[in-house]
C-alpha cells in the first residue's frame, strides 16, 4: 500500500471539484441578493481548505469529521475578536452567508474528505451534485441581461451537457481511485488505447444526441410557453410552421422586436407565415410554393439578402404602407410584413446594435369596406385551386355547422363575417382549454369547452369557412398594441404572438379576419405582462440616434427562399451578438485545453507554491517537460525519464539530464535539501537558455498546442 499517493489534489479530483464549484455558483446565484460578495468569493475555498486540512491531519475519520464541523465555528470566533477593535460589520456578513449556505459547504468539505478516504462513496457524492446542479433554479442569472430567452435556454442546455460530461468523467475518476486503493499501486499511464478511443467516440455521440434531443424537447416546451405559436431553437424565437392545439399554454412577455410605421398608430397584424396546407395528422401547415396558388405572390419564408420587390396584382381598394422592423429576440432571418408585401429592403446596421436584424417593408394593405367585399363572389376560383383551399371542409360536422351559422347568406363576405361574429358571441378566450378525452382538441373546443386561445379560433374558423365553400387559410405572426406606440415605434412582446384567418375575395385579395374572443373564460384572468419603458425606450433612442449608420444590404442571393441550414442561422445570429460568439468560443477553447493544458498547468503551478523544496522542483520540471513535449520532443513509449532526458540533452537542450536527475531525487528520495534545490535551479537556468535558442516555431507550437498527443508513459 505504500506505493499509493497520499496527495489530496490530484488530476482525478478535478472533475468532482468542478461539480462542487458549479453547484456553489448556482447556489450563490439563487441567493445573490442576500449573500455578501466577500462570502461568495471566500467561503468555498475555505470549505476546500477544511477538507484538505482534515486529510493532511492523518487522523481517524471521526476526529477529522468533527474538525470539519467545528472549523466554521472556530472561524466565526476569530472573526468576532478580529472585528472588535473597529466594530466591523464582518460578523454580520459572516452570519448572513453562513446560515444560507452552511448545508452545501458542509457537504462539500465532508464529501471531498470522505471520498478521498473511501472512494466507493464517490458515486453518491457525484449523483447528489449532478441532481443538485441540474434541478437548482437560478441558471438564467448566470448569463448577461442582453441575452434573449432562447439564448439563455440554449446556454442552460449547454451547461447541463457540461454537467453531465463532468459527471461521467467524475464517475470514471472515482472508479480509478477505487482500483488504485485496492491494488496499492500508483497509476501507470499507457498512452491511448483503442478501447479508450472507442469510449470517447461513444461519449461524444451520446452527448450530441443528448444536445439535439434536449433542444427538441425544449422546443416543444417553448411552444407551450409561447402561446402555442412561438418556439425557440438554439438562441432564437420563431413561429412554428405547423399549427398546434395545446391543452394549456403560458405567455412569456419578452420584447421580440420594435415595429415602426408613419401615421397614427392602429392595430396591425404582422404576418410571419400563412398556413394553407392541411392533412388529418398535422392539421394546418405551411405548404411551400402552394401558399401562392391564388395570389401568385411567391413570398420568401426567410428575409432576402438584398432588396426585392413583387407584383402585388391589380387588386381593388388597397394602399401601400411602409413598415420598419427591428428584430431583437427573433431569428435574424425572420421576414414579417403586413398582409401582402410589395417590396423589402434589408439593412446593414451598426456593429454594436441591440438588434439582430433590421429591414423595411412596403405592403399593399386593404382598405375595402363591407359594401365592396360583399360584391365579390369568388367565381374565378375553380378546379384544383378551389379544391386545395377547401380541404378540411368536407367533414359532415363542419358542413352542418357552416349551414347553421351562415347558411342563410349568399356572399362570402357576409358568411365569413357571420362565422367571425359567432365565435365572438359564443366562445371564451382561455389559456387552459383542457385536454380532450378522445384526443380531438378542436372538437372538444367547439362542442364542449367553448374556450381556447387564438390558434383554436383560427383553426376552427378556417375549417368552417372551407366547409361553407370559402377559400381561407391561417396566418400567424404578432398583433400590435397601438397604445404602447411612442414616436411611431411599437414594442412587440412574445405574448403578442397571434393566429388569425385570411379569407380570399376576388378582385380584393386576402382579407384578415380575427375570430378570437376578447372575453376571458369564467374563473380566469388574462396574465397581463408589464414591461417597463426602461426596457424599450433606450432601444427607440438607439434607432433615432444611430439611424444615419444604416445602409441597404446588398448580398449575393446564394440561398433558395427556403430555410437556411441551422448552422448558418447560428452564425448569422452570432454576427449580431458578439458576446454570444465570445462565450461559445471560450467554452470550446476551454474544453479543448482542459484535459492536457489547464488542469496539469494549474496543479503543477500550485506545486510551485509548496513549502517543500522537492515539491517545487517537481512542479517546475513537469511544467517544462510538458512544454518540451508540445514543442516537438515527446518521450517515446518505452523510454525512462533518464533516457528521454539524455536524448533531449543530445539535441542541444543542455542541462536537462542534470535537471531530470534532481527531479527524480525529489520524486523518490526521502531527503531533498535546499542545496539540491539550488543546484536544480542552476540546471533549470541552463536548460532555459538552451531552449531559448531552439527556434520560434518550437516555442509557438509549445504555446498553442492543446497537448492531446502529449503524454508521459511513467
């Protein structure tokens, strides 16, 4: 058993230590308003010191545990006496921090100590830490306030994946400690085995699957919190291209964009998609090019890269209306417009903008009155086009319902208006429509509950209109609130996501209808979301003061109007969120350099601070040995330290052989004097001078290399 290292801080401790630290950070975020800053920065290192001291005391488990339990109380007494002369507030700060975080600090100290003595307990420690870190609330506070909801969700998902990585590595390290304790031998590094490579590949594959499956689950959950319309992928909001009917939703009041138009503020329907397709499994969905069967307007799903225009057709009673969109928490390629866009002008904005994208749109907006629309009979729509826009209307129940509501009327306008009015007078708005016993959410809404949110109303009216022989489709986007208008700007929140109906009229085009009831269901109150003007007035000021820096974006259209690949969306968003790009890059670099550069470097640097000469020599030699290996002088598989040192000496790095002999003496000899340290230091100086003449390329390689292929077989 004498061959087993008694060191407390080892490489295998690091993943568990990071799990403890992650839990501490999350706990401090939960109590950030109550914990003093000095406590946040010093309490965890003190808990670590208590565990280390208990281990170094070489006492039995019970005395050591008692020492850990008494340590904070002894520290509290010392703080009290030290603060007496100046009547300091330190005791109060100590008490505030201690009574809020004592359980976690005790757990950290005791578990770190006990697992060192009994590695088999490490599994329980790791499970507790992982569950604590994953389930503890307060993660959103970790990220900058400028991050949108989807960004915070995605960073939280990445943090969860990192936690699980640390969990797996921690379990492996604990298992290794158990093996070492049973064998009584120091671990021997044997390089990278084929089994290790296979294990690593399987781990990476599992993490990728976890990341994307977790993102999919989060997207489904975000549909419920986005009113059944908005979903969040990595770092962004966007509308779902399939209309879903959820049994219960909640509303998130985050600012998604600024909308601007000239003239008096009025209610506007800012359209993102139209959903014309239908099948029994998916319901209404976006059907690509078929969305333009009637009007011939092939409007792209994503924002064009350069200015574009479309022939709006020769429709009656329409005027052109210019709009400006400043996207904040939305996919930067989201294309919004009023009813029928005529042209779009994407902009290039200032580098440090608070917006992910900005553009101007001119739309052809209908001003037709009821007396004009009543004269439209839709006689020009026939054949396959009419059949397409009447799908989902052949159900006997919906035909009977259409006859009951609008059977006495002849023209499409009066019929559509009667259907819209029928919903207003007979149904309630509700965020909790309930779960249909038979799974038919729409039927449950129409026949039994008579309560639902906008998707239910739009879904139902579209089907009834089609049953009545009227071409209709669902539209999704945002409904603006003109009362919040300031200088022509209207802040648009995520809880304003909305679904409505567009009905076709010959000579007038698509006309908006909104069947959603404005009467809340009995027993429910609308969860009004208040956003302080302090959140959106600075955005308006930013636009007004920096509008001179806007230029028209002109880029080559190398993508089809269909959605761009996911990775391109992330890159585009990162261009507008430089802080996000730096954070992601930092995480990647950290993970690349963690195993062979950061961890060994920290441990070896810590050894340099030791009070023992031999430990200091070991630390300095190991740091330089790693530099040599990364710089192109790695040891061979079967080489001993002295054989490697002689080979290095022969290449011109003079003095390394002598320095290695002192390192081996410090490693294995029970006696290592200060004189030995001075001689080792002289050898180190000679080596450093020789290394300085080895060439800039080797120095650069040693500095940049993450060290994955560097390893010592001893």
